[in-house]
């Protein structure tokens, strides 16, 4: 503007200041929001599956739906293969849960805060209130 003299002269009133501390994303807030969103989406998925499932699960429910008496039921027969599959599935779920917890702790340690520093902070807070 001043070179072509097409505008008025302007002056800088307040010079730019450097920040006092570095600005970065609030990692704790992001982790907390991720936890809340994942918990909510998990509960929402369970509610959705439960809502969309229209199967009859008990003789009482069948009698209520048809308004007719239930004359007989077939009991569940579990074989050794079924029991082994159920045990394998439970062990798999517990293994995945354990690996997920360990992986979460390791990621927390490397990307957010050292575990020993966290332990010291927790110990300091406990000592403050006891």
C-alpha cells in the first residue's frame, strides 16, 4: 500500500509477542475423549444389536407372543466339542483383553508420560490426603 501510495500510512501499534510456553494438543483431554467415545459407541452398538434382534429366547416369551400355551421345549444339548469351543473363546477374550491393557500401558508410557513419573504423582496425591 505504501509503495503504490494508494492507501493511508499505517503503523504497527503492538508488536507480535512470542508465546510463553509451547502450544500443543491437550493429550489428556484427547485420551479422555477417546475413552468416553469408545465406551459410548460400545454401549450404543450393544443397544443397537439388542434392539434389532427379534429372536425368541424363552418358552414364556413364545407364549406371550403367540398367546398360545407352549406344549413342550427342547433342552440344549452341549457336547464336549461345544464346551471346548466355549473355553477357547473365553480364553481368547481374556488374552485379547490382557494384551490390550499391556499395549495401552506401553503406549501411555512412550507417548504421554513415563510410568514412574505417574506412579510418583499418584503417590504424592495419596500422601497429601492421608
